[in-house]
């Protein structure tokens, strides 16, 4: 017998079966659909560069969990004693897992705030690990203040631009690139609730839609799904 789903929610990335079940237990059918694909880069040049960085006390900047995992795939990051600057949620969880001997100096809700912190702390030897499609705020602010930094692209994001068929009560968004991909081929009905995994994602969403936007209290997939569950459970 099919569960009596009261709401249908589109997830713009694949998520764990446990999260799908948690939503289903609350009468919410989550339908996952990938809108981006991520490929970690692995070249002799990147491996060589990481090998020179690992022994140094650099200020490493991460604004996505994919960047953390991509770096960890290139070398033994457990040996690093870096000063880490990152976003919260999945990103800080990843740096704590893959860089157990490094220190998280600061985390911030957006890359712009993170850049401000780097400037305030007068961080040196800054290395920004990122993807090929990344937000401009952090590099722009550092450049404007003549703060030297190195940018290392460690993964590549491809926007899949899938067309969605069917009606949804909500959509889960996890990244700016996922937003761009979705809105390239789709426009949600005005009553659809858009859920954003964090402030940066919410900010990009506001550039694309006037729909209601609800920001997750925790910047993780679990937090985003639980935010959607709480929202729909409290609808009259």
C-alpha cells in the first residue's frame, strides 16, 4: 500500500535513503533529481602542488565540502597542520574529518564574511581550494584589499539543466550551481516553497525567484530535509 503523501518535494541532488524515509514518515515524498555532476581533478601537477603545501603552515580556505574531499583524494591530509577557514555545515564537517591535525581558525555563513575574517586576522599564505564554478565574493574582496592568495581548482562542476515534469510543493536547493542549472530549464509555480541549505544559496535563489524561501537552520542535507519537514508539518 502506498504511503499517504501529503506533500511532494523535489531535491536537486541525490540524498541518503534515510532522509527520504524520514520525510516519508512525515507524509512528504521527496523525489531526488541531479542537476549538477561533480568530478574531482587528479593530475600530476595537482598532486605535486599539494605535496609542497602539506608540510607548510598555510591558511587554507574551503567554501564547499567537495573542495575538501577533492584535496583529500590527492594526498594524505591527515599530516597537514594547516590553519583552516571554511563555511559551516557540511564544509566544516568535512574539514574536521579529513584534516584532524589542522585547526579551524574561523567559519562564517558566507564566502564574503569569510574573506572579511581573513583580512581582519591578517592571514598569510592563503590558499583558496575551489571548483571551476565558484562564487566571486571571496577572491574579489581579497584582491580589492591587495591581499595575496593562491587559487587552486580541485574539482569541476557540470550543470545538467534537466527539465522537471510534474507539480511540487517544495524544492530543496544545495548550491548556487544547482540553482542555476534548475532555473535554466524550469520555473516553479508561485506557490512552491524553495528551501536553501544556507545563506549563500538563499542569496542566489533571491536572484532567480520571488517565491517564498526558507533557509535551513543547519547547512547540511539532513538540516535541509528536516527544515522542510518542520515547515510542512506546521502548515494549517
